[in-house]
């Protein structure tokens, strides 16, 4: 049972102090989160761990549900205590942004994989982060073997190698769309590439 709360906790949990005092903390936690949170807090209560840090979704009680970052610890390290301390911080905006970013990235990957063109995605440093199935077929390499490799590891013939890196700089450094064509070797396989570099 909750024995004391401050004003900030009332705001985060969306309940008044009079409602919270004497109520069960787990009543404020979304049902999908309750079991994990119960087990983790019980471990702190049994002194099996010094503290628990995690995030939980609150139950909506007429107001908006929130994602909270919580830390639970005992005020005494010797195993003798009458209560546990729960510190909370609103993480809703951050978690919703992460969820939105993940969803957008997943949608982008779906579009890329459905394309009829061979597509490879680089991060800002020029390392491969994804390749679609058409690219895998084109170079006869799996996406897993390509991820993490640098753009410089795509070895164009000497006559166009410097032009390839210049075009990469136009896109990666200056954010410009670039087009390029040349013969390259990747994993021992020679291919002719007609390349369009597009900043994301």
C-alpha cells in the first residue's frame, strides 16, 4: 500500500493524494506491465537486488496513460526497513517518439524491400545498415554479410574509384542527390552498377 506521495507523483499517476494514500501501487500500473513490475519490486523487498530501474505504463483513470521511468529501492541497505521508495519520471514523450521512429523505420524497410530496384541503405558514416532482396540477388551476398561494411568496401575499378567516393561525399556530406555508373567488385563478383545516391 502507498503510505506517502508528493504532488509530482499525484500528477504523474493522475490521482489525488487522498485517493493514492492507502491504495495499492500496482493498481496504477497497466495490467500488461503488472506481473513484471510485481516480481521486480518483490526482489527488492526480499533484498535479492539493491534496486529496480525500469519503465512502466500507468493505467488511465479518466486521464491520459503515461510511460514512467521508475526506480525502486529500500531506504536501508541492512535489510531492515518499513517501506520502499519509488522514484518516478515522465518518459511518455521520449518513448512515444522512439515508438514512432521505429514504426517509420519499419515502414521504410518494407517499402525498400518491395522495390524492383536493388537498394542498399547506408548510415551517416557510410556503413551499410540494410539491403533489400534485389540487392542480395544482384551481388549474391546476404544482407547480414553486408551490414556494417563501409561504402569504400564496394571496390570500383581504378578508373572510376575516386569518382565513386566523390559522389558519396556529395550525398553523405553535402546532402545532394548523385548519379553514378561504373564496374565494381563485391565479394569477388564483378557487376556493372548504375547508381543513384539519395539522402534520407
